[in-house]
């Protein structure tokens, strides 16, 4: 907007529909948007539940970054039977490519909300 308080109009652009930071205890970190809860399913596997569902369980994008105590880690959003329009399954791997509960993770999700 012109005065810094007007609403922003996005033209042919997209804004994140959800984001979250997660610590090693699978609890929400300092910030989140459109996240209702997180479940620790097993070692290296989290389920992130959205407050507002996406319009499709396959037409969205989730990107994550993570770190463990040694400074290495990676995360992937896995498309599997448990992924729905409002639940996303996240898998985290250590530097040996083994499922692991990492020290810190951050994820952002893009797509159309329902």
C-alpha cells in the first residue's frame, strides 16, 4: 500500500500459507502460522496438522530445513497415505541418511487454501 498500512495485493504471486519451527522435542518453536498441532509419530517422522486445510493433498509445496547437534541434517515432506489436505508427514534424516530426530527444523508450505 501507499501509506504502509494498506493491504498488500499479490498479482501473479504467492505467499506462504503455513510455516513452523520445531525443536527436538517436537514442540512448536518461536513462530508458526496456520499450524494447529505437531505429532511425533516415530524417530525422524513428524505429522504437522494445519489449522486451515489446503485445497488439494497433492497440489502444494512444502520446503524444510533442519540441523542436528553436529550441524548436519535434512528434511523431506513425504507423500504417503497419511498426507491429507490438512496433515503433512515430514521425514528427517541425519548426515548418514538415517531417520533421526533433529535438533531444530523449519518448514514453509505454499498452495491454495480450501
